[in-house]
């Protein structure tokens, strides 16, 4: 608990991204475009995947960014589909 309390404040843009993703995910669920899942957890997973991809591509420029991006998009498409 003490570690979390002493951690630096989360930058506003991170909170804004989280809010944006959760709002879009909830709207998609309400419209029947997405299945049932925890929107907060999915938002964290999507943001984490995007951030990891960016860092990975910087460290490994030989990776095919387009293919990698399509694979991530397909993964989240399958994870959010209605049943």
C-alpha cells in the first residue's frame, strides 16, 4: 500500500486514454456490438498492448509493424465479440 501511495501521479493523458477506452467499450456493449466483459480490464489490456507494441517496435525495428498491428487488432476483436 505504501508503494502505491508514494508512486508518482499518473499523467493526465493516461487517465484520459483509460476513460476514452472504457466509454467506447461500454457504448459498444450497450449497442450490442461487443459481448460481456469487464470494460476497465479490457481498457487496461488494450492500452498495455498498444504501449508494449510501440516500445517493442522501437527496440526491434525489423518487426513488421503492420502484421503485428493486425494481429493485435484481431486478438481484441475476438475478445470483444458478442457471443
